[in-house]
C-alpha cells in the first residue's frame, strides 16, 4: 500500500510538468507542480488556525454530524483536532479527499449554482495537508472498519487500518513548511479568540448540533444540542442578553428570515454582536448590515450599534457563493429586494419611535464655545427638550448638553482614579459573558480595579462583580463589561490609550441619559464639576458639552450689528 502511495506521490510531483521537448525547455512559463498549486490555494483558504477549524467544522456539518468536538493546543498552532459522528468515508475516499478539486458535493455545473452544502470547492483538505502534518481517521457509518491516512506537506506518509466511528482530522504544526506564514501568526490567545469566533458562528447557525471546544486541556466551550435558535443564543450568551432582543420571523417570495435583533433601547458601543447568515453560512455583507442599521433610524444614538443575528434563507439559485475562496462573500441576484425585506422586517417589529427632529447646527461664526462664568446654586435654568439646559449668565446665554457634560466629568474622574467612591456590593452581581469576553475581562481585572470595578471568576463564563463605583450601581454592568472587553480585544494600543478608551466607555454608560431631569442642586453640581475639568468643552467623543452665546453673538444674530 505504502509503495503504491510513494509512486502516486512521485506521479503527483511530476504531473503537470510538460513532457520534455526542446521548445518547452526554452519556455519561460511553467505549469506548477501539484504540491505548489495546493500551497497557493492554501494561501487563500488557510490564513490562520481558525481557518482550519472553520473548514473542518464545515466538513463535519456536511457529513451530517450531530456532535462536533474540537481540541486545540497553543492557539491551534501545535494542534487542531476536529472529531465528528458524521457519515465518515470509505477507504478510497479517505485518500481521494486530499486531492485538489475532489469533492462529493458537486456533480454537474448546475450544482454550482444551487449549493446546499457548506463546502463545494474541494480544496480545503488538500490545502491544509500541503501546509501542515495531517492525520485523518474515518470509517463509514455502521462499519467500524476505518482507515487512517497520514499526510505531511502534501505527501502521503502512511495508510493503515484503524477501527473508528465518524471522522477525526488532526492538524499539527500549521505552516511548519512556510516560515513566512508562521511568522504572521499572533499570540496563542489571539488565535484562540479567532477560533472561538468561528466555532460560535457555526454553533449559532446549527443549533441542532452539539459543539465542544477544549483549549490546552481546558474546556472552553460546551454547547449541547439545542431545540431552537433562541435556546442556542441563550446557551452562548445567557438569558439576560436574550431579554434585550426581539425575535422576528418573516417571509416573502423566495426569502425567509428568522432573526434576533436589539430592542429599541439595547445598543452597544461596538459591532461585536452582529451576525449575518445566508442559508446557514456566515457572511459579510455591508448592504444587509446597512439595511439593519437603517431600520433603527431615529432611535440609534450616535456611535452606537444594534445587536443583530440575521438568518436568511434564500433560494440557492439566486445567490452565488462562489465569490471568494473563504466563502465569506456572496453575490445576490436581487440585492435590492433583500435590502428592503430585511429593513422592513426589522422596522415593523420595533415600536414606532418618534423620528428625531432635523437639527441644524448653529453656524460656528456666531457661536463662541468659550464659557467663563460662575455658576451659583441659585442659578436659574430651563430645560430645552429633556437633554439641554439653558441658563443665562454673565453677558449671555449658555446651553449645556447634560449627557455630554456628565460624560466629560466622569471620564476625567475615571482617568484620575480619584473620587471614584467604589462600594462593595451587598449582593454581588453575577454577569454571564460570551467566552471570549469572559477571558479578556479576567485577564485585565487589574485595570478594572483601577476604575473601581472589582471582579472575581465564577467559572462557566460568569464573572462576579463585587465592587462598583457609586455612579455605576444602577448602570447596565453587563453592557459595560462587554464594551470593555471589545475594547480590550480590539486594543493593540499602548496602555494609556487603552485606559482612555475604557474610561470613555464606562463614562458613557453611566452618565445621565437624555430623559433624566435634574434638580436645581444637581444642575449646579454638574456645572461646577464641568468647570473643574481639564477639557470642559467637549465630551470624550469630541462632541461639545456647552455652547455659549455672548451678547455680542446675539446682537449679530439679530442683525443689530
Ligand atoms: P469540500 O468540502 O469543498 O467538498 P474538502 O477538501 O473540504 O472539500 O473535502 C473533500 C471531501 O472529503 C468532501 O467533499 C467530503 O466528501 C469528504 N470529507 C471531508 N471531511 C469529511 C468528514 N468530516 N466526514 C465525511 N466526509 C468528509
Ligand atoms: Mg470542505
């Protein structure tokens, strides 16, 4: 058997090089040997350990598995092992599957435009096998007579009988033969985060399958078979998170949507919770994302992002999945009707918000933002709407955006780390996070402590919050932790910038929301605290906190000058 494969390997190397003739010898153009072709394909399909995980999970899904177990070592750099209980492969197929363009998922050209499986390009396994040390163990359902195939850098090393159930693929030492690629891999933890993202995506789109992820011998995710998408979202993110979402089920010709989207008051500071799936395949599509945003028009505060999990089912004949090797992008036959379908489905599920009034900003030539006058406790003021405070002062009129002002004050307090007034909670709060958030929060607990937030590990993706700054006791602590986490995950920035970003996020959560009407003393306090700030004129996001119209300005506006 081994002899046969040695020969095959030889043939494979030579196949594709043109038979010797003088003319050809002189030609500059060469047809690449197979191993090199596979390495080139791997360049597109396999970017990092998470890409291997994604491809192997997709194969297990296509094989009809109901239980998929993933094991990794060193962020997947040393080992990625995916085991399933799917239909397995016959001996012949176990060898064929490493050949380029070998797939059981397409038969005719028509099939390419009617794709109902996750895979179809027949290039994942040969690509992976060309850049790693791979061992495949598989047995067709009900036989137990399996085979194991070992292949290294594209060359078959061993083929043996190996009784087994389902399919297991072990991928060791990714990019062992491409140092340039290996160099670009990030820290183990970062690679693990990418893997968690891929597993999470597949777990979301396949609630009928159980998943587990073990990283460096620790159980990282355990997601048993669920009976609905709703249950699956709860398994991954917890009840509290689910309560902030509305379920939407809509249908039109050739299109169906089952989705969970943010309620009208549940927005985030990042796009970490936005997922779009077409026929169970996670994709990126700016147009569909835009449709979702536009459904929140008039309710979405600036720089906030809605949560959405959109699962669209479309007739596969009207969508082209064969756009990019990683199958992340798609092309639709009728993009516009999908846009409108998504937009109106979400919009109709949300309570009709009063559309915000168009607001024309005052021309800066007549507005002076410098404001220097004493605020007294007796200062008279009025509210304009429920967000702005207007007061007359020395020689003019001051307008304060109370939310922006509060944000500035808190932001500076958090940065200075004084006056935070952290309190031990009588009843510590349990906060369930996604696994990725949970890890990054625990790793950075000391920064949180500086901000007056004391936490402990409670296991199972849950954090116990023991102390909080007084100003945060009423705030949405889950939202705060998850914002902080996404900031830390994204943040390769130097320490100082990370701290500033965190302080801004926290400040933003607690500050007086538009609707709170302050009392006389509170307004005075707000104004004098603002006056004490280092940069009192802007909130941490750069919006103005106060605008001053001097008598001079007013005269100009009334054309008295
Ligand atoms: P594709 O998925 O695009 O067909 P792959 O290279 O990923 O290409 O896999 C090649 C073939 O190997 C698949 O078409 C399938 O028949 C078989 N295969 C791969 N993984 C599994 C698995 N876990 N269980 C059963 N068959 C598999
Ligand atoms: Mg595949």
